[in-house]
């Protein structure tokens, strides 16, 4: 047997069990009600007979030494063949008996209290008797009591009950089969849509990621599953698209410097040159190689961070001091543009100093590069409830809100005309973000009223 159970089998079993249990409970309730009804009926009948007997005995009392008790009773019950009667005197001697029933002279009769009728049942061969016994004052011996018991054959009741329970069991078996079958059928039908979903998803391949399952043709119970599958497809399609964009971007990015290098080399080789010229060409090639090497190592960093391999080497980092050091580095560039660098506040975090410096440096270089001439680039550090906050602001063009989320994408450059210039490859913000994410923080950008601000939140030290 396979350890995975079948849903159809489980539902079938469940249906069958549930309906059998319901029928069984119903049968038991009806059966016990009928049994009680029969018993009441029997006791009623027996009670009537006991009354007749006690009446007959009472009549003897008045007549003194008249007809003896046995004859009187025999007369009273002429024709009552269904009835068995036993009368015992105080010494447990039989005074009168009629019918085939052999009364068990046992506890119920012996312990019968005066005038309290006690019902009891016994079997005798094939038949079953129900009896009622009581005590009546003995007319022949004043002060003594007779024990009087009457019984009737209740075989027809027990037979009826037996056939009733036979019918009930048969019915239950039938109902279990039928409802099991219904359960099986319902499960098959219900699962058919699931199989259809499975068949449809089986057709999805990498170049068919735009496929979506039909949500309105499946039953409501499955629509959630279908919706999550569709959402998953959408996410996969998006990620796949990004990946393929990324590899084509990568090819483009590498093609330009390589073809530059190639042209330059061919031109250099086209005729004999002096050593000075060769040195110049090699120096320019070296610059291009350096940029390519930087890009490749940036790409490697991003690939590592995608795989969760960028693990910060944590220690307490004073971000105020880091920013001050970076300001010194960007001082010359800022001065060229007439940009003033200012810093307020200070905060410390636990993190990797080299990585955090790289992240801040990317933001600062962007800010200085995109700042309008003679403006202010401002870095604000403070501590909020969410953690340390680092805000880098510069004045410049207001960036369209819809492009902002794309800034952190690889190779994204807002101004396509700057493509393939000596400025960055569009990896800086992607790297900044992966560093911040590796530190458990977040980064956001906003741009309004001519001020663009990047804001980092990092858990405090
Ligand atoms: N402070 C800023 N002001 C305006 N645009 C910005 C700013 N910072 C980044 N950008 C835009 O985001 C793009 C991506 O930035 P980045 O990833 O650092 O790449 P890169 O600096 O190599 O161009 C930049 O090309 C630029 O268009
Ligand atoms: Mg940059």
C-alpha cells in the first residue's frame, strides 16, 4: 500500500461511515422506543390480569369456606390460554397454576413486596415470557399472603424486534454502499477540475510564462489555488523577464568597451608608431580594462548577494565618521561643481564598515553628480523608532515618480543619452540596496520640489 492516501477513497469512506452512523443511531433510538412501548403494553396487559385475579380472590374472602381458590381461578380464566398463572401460599407451595410457563421461583417473586407489582422476563426454550408478580392477602389463612404471578408469551415481540434489527442492518449496509458510491462520484467530479488545473499547469514552460489559468471556470474552492498559481506565474514571468533583460544588458554593456578596445587596437596596429603613442594607447586601454573589471566585480557582488552570500562582517560603525571621511574624498568633485556638502547628526550601527562605506559612497557620488550647480548636498543622520536613518539629499531635477522604483535595478540609468559614457554602469544603487538588505535594513527614494532624497533605515547598533 502506498503511504499517500487517496482523497477519493477517503471521501468515499467518510460518506459511507457518516451515513451508517446516522442510520445506526436512528435505528437504535427507534428500536429502544419500540421495545419500551412493547414492554409498557405487556405490563399493562399483565397488570389488568393481576387485577382480575385479585378481584377473584377478594370475592372468595366474603364467602368464607365457599369455592376453593383453584376452582375459582380456573373459572375466572377459562379461555385465557395465552396467560400463565402461578399462585403460591406463604410456604411457597403451589396453590394454583395454569399455562405452560414454568415460573422461575426466584428472587423477583420471593422478594415481591406487598401490592407492588414487579415485572420480570425469562426465556424458556424458544419462547420468552414477561411476568408480573405481587402479593395478595390469603383469604383462606388470614394474616398470610399469597404470591400471585401472571406471565404472557412475548415471543412475537422479540421476533418482531429481531426482524426489525435485521432489516435495519441490511438497510445500513445498503445505505453505506450507496452513499459510498455517491461519495466516490462526488469526489471524482470535484477532483476533475483539479486534474484539469494540473493538466493546464503541466503545459507551462519557460517561454510560455505569460500563460494564466482560467479563474472563473473552476469551482470557488479552487479559485484560491488557481489565483495563487497565477500569482506565482506572474512572479516567475517577472523574474524571468528581469533575468533575460539582465543578460542582454550585460552583453550590451560588455560589447561597447570591448569594441572600443578592439577599434583602438586595430587603429594602433594599422601603422608603425613611436613608443610615446603606444604608451598612450595602452594607458587608455588600461582605463577601459579597469572599468570592465570593476563592472565584472560589481556583477559578481550582486550575484553573490542574490544567493545570500554577502554576509556583513559586523562591528560597531560610526556612520557620522564614515560620512565625514567620504566628504573629504568627494570634496574636490563637489568644489568643481560649486556644491557644498553638509552633515547633521550622528548615529552608530552594527555592520560591515567596508560595505556600508561603499553603500554611502554610491549615494554621495550620485548626489554630487546630479546636484544642480551651487547647491547643497545634505546628509542627515538620526535615530528613529525603526532604527538608524540616513538621508542623502541633493537639489536637482524632480524625477518622475513612476521611474523611481526602477533606480535600484541593475544597469538602470534614467538618462539614456548618458549610456556608455564614462559615468557608472547603473549598478551603484543595485549594490547599495543589496548591502542594505544584507544588513537587515531598507532603502527608499523620493523626489519632489527639486529635491531628490535617498533614505536608508538600518537596525541600530
Ligand atoms: N541623486 C540622484 N539624482 C538624480 N538621479 C539619480 C540620483 N541617484 C541616482 N540617479 C539615477 O539613477 C540611476 C542609477 O544610479 P546608479 O545605480 O548609481 O548608477 P550609475 O551611477 O552608475 O548611473 C542613475 O543613472 C541616475 O539616472
Ligand atoms: Mg552611481
